[in-house]
């Protein structure tokens, strides 16, 4: 059984029909990616899973439980953590305070401390800047902080929304290798990306979205090799 | 007027201004916190201060509470009322256009004012004397024990508030929600609970101001919140709306300016000067003295 099963959801922004019956399945331990152009509904899908948006119809099953329409904080409690588009770190707070907020629902002080050390081990640059205000970090560092913050809730599945946005190619590579690392230590990942090439290179499975619908899905390697995808999303 | 009596007079108005200003600051803190968290100018906030004064009045006259228990009772009662108002009047409109919730706030304000008249009668009441008034004379300047109590209580409350906001988990959650509500939700923060808590704290501070004013001026009435509410709003804007130190600074400055205007010019112009400050600030530095650049959410 899939860990996360988005089943035929329809989401509206007022009168705009943003998601027209999207279905996505993520199995435990996988990296699954949603690719597609701007406005295809990738972020909307993630935001609906996180509970920031409520689907009008359809189900979202997480480990056998329907979470569609649940309050966002209860979804985090179940083990779904999102790294939002544009990082959205708390700019006026220190790196440490941001990580503390990531562990907001936990009270196991010792374990939180251990997880913070784990985050600092994974992102040594954050360790150096732990007392600094998040707003003064570079884009790449903010992305790392947003990821570290999400990991502090000990998610079972991590939702990543455009982690490569606005970053230099070298940093993009670094971020993706960290994503792969996080996955290898047991966290399932649902990744939204415009950088289809990078996303397909680390994913097991991919869904291609276009104007609120899934138009293609399948094995990431196969999609990366397909003529249609190469033309539309990989620049030839 | 020779120069030494001028200095004494100035010092005297400074003392009066700081005690008046700390009242404004306590009310302004609630304005600024509530604005910070849901971007609402809560026009009913001045009336919460009135409710707090009445809660203190009944605590001392009916239940025979002494000063500190009456203050705590009043803060708790107003805190609960503030939370109920948020739950009943504002929460259903959270995603409605801003103007709807603003008009609702004016409605709540009128409801408290005229509902208050119905409940406790429009007649002003004499606030009981809670402790013996002593007058201290320092080099010609007069300071009484009420002013000392106002100053000590306000300072203490501001220190506690600063600690809660900066050091506690709930305070961190408040700052997170205020900065980016959605990102806060993604941390697992229950935004409704944080907003409710903010209304509770803000209302409790206004209630403390109400009790302190009752002690100072001895007289309370159901419309007593209108003017101080507006003045505290000016103070919050002056300091930079959304900023806690700004509210404290703005309140103090406004109090001092008002006292100086009353002392050296005429108390007739006191209110005019206060609102002239609002206009000048809005023209010259709309973000306020300690305000950050306003970043509208898109």
C-alpha cells in the first residue's frame, strides 16, 4: 500500500479550478517528483497535502488515514513536513530559533538537541551561523535552513517545493545531493521541481503536470529518456 | 518665569507625562500585538480598557479585593473577554476582505460602549481608594504614590511581556505567526490558538491600564476608553505598528508631549497635538520610529 495516496483531488482558488483530478502515489522510501511548467499545479498539490489548501473533492490518504481537509498543524503531527517554495525562513529570527520552531510540536528536549546536531552535521554552514539572523543568510543557506527546519519535526515524508529556485548551478547540485542523502537515511520525499533534469536524475518515479492535470507518469529514468519529455521539459 | 522654576516645571511635566505615557504604552502594546498577528486595527481595544477598569471596580467594591488581586482579576476577566470577542466576531471573518473585519471592530467597540451603559449605567463611578496616597517632594517636583504604582506596574508588565515574547515557546510561535502565518502553520503551530492567546494578553494589558487609570483619576465611565484608545493607537503608529518596543516608546513620548503641552501651553490643545503627531508621522515616516519597512504580503 502506498504511504501517501493523493486520489483524484479537485482544488479551487475562488472560481479558478487549479487541480482537476490529480492523483499521485508515493511509496515508503521513494523519491517521487512532480514536474511541469509554471502554473501546472505542482505547488498547489503540495500545499493541499500540507493542509494549507482544502480540496473540494477527492481523498488524500496518508498511512491509511484520510487527511484531506485536516488542519495543517495536525498534518505536521502525523509526520508530513513541507519545505515551502521560496524557503520562507523566519528572517527576523536566528538560525537556532528557526530550527527550534521546526521542532515546535516536540517536547523531548534531549532528542531535539541530538537532531539539531544532526542538522548541523548535514549543513555545516548553518552550524557556523547558528546565532545569525536567518534573513542575513545567502539563498543557498536559507534553503538549507528551510530543509533543516523541516527535518526538525522528524518527518516520515518530506515535501520539497522548488529547492533549486534561484540558486547557482553548483549549489543546486549540492542541494540535490543532500536531498538524496536525506532519502537514503530513511525519509520519503515528494519533490516539486521546474528543473526537470535534476529532479528526474534523483527520483524513482515522476509525474508530469500540465494545467492542473497529470498528463504523464512513470519511472523517472524512462521519462528522462522519452522523446516527448526531452522536448517539452529538458530543452531538447 | 525664571529659569530654575522653568526647570522644575519641566521636570514636573516629565513625571506626569511618563506616568500618563506608560498607560498609553500598555494600551498601545495590545494594538500593536493584534495588528502584528492579524493585521487588524482593533478599534474595540480602548473599550477593553474600559471593561478592565470596571472589572477592577467591581472586584474592589463587591468582592473587597485589595489592589494586586483586583488587578489580576481584572486582567484575567478582560483577557477572557478579548478571546471571546476574537472567537465570535473576528475569526469568522479572517479570510474576508480587510474592510469587513475593520467595520466589525468598530461594531464591537460600539457594542461594548453602549452595552456597558446598559449593564452598569452611563453614570461615572468613583473608583475606590486602594491605598493611602502619599506625596513625595523632590526639589520642588511633586510625585504621588499613584504615579509610582503606575510606573512600577507598567514596567513590570512590559518586562514580563518582553520575556514571554522573546523566550517562551508561545512567544516564538507568536513571532512566527506574525511574520509568516503559513510558514508557521507548516511548523505545526496552531494559528488559531496563537491568535487567541495574543488577544488574551493584549486585552489583559489594556485592563491593567484601566485599573491604573481608575486609581489615578478616581473616576470611570463606559465611554472612558474612546479617547485613550485613539491616543494609544497614535502611540502605536508613532512607535511603529507591529513593534513592541515601538509601542512602549510611542506611548511614553506621546504622554510626555501631552503633559508638556498641557503644562506650558494649554490643555485645550493637548488632543489636537496628539493627533497632529499622527498626521505628521503618517506623512513623514509612515513605518513609525522603530517600525520596519512595511512589506505587504502578496
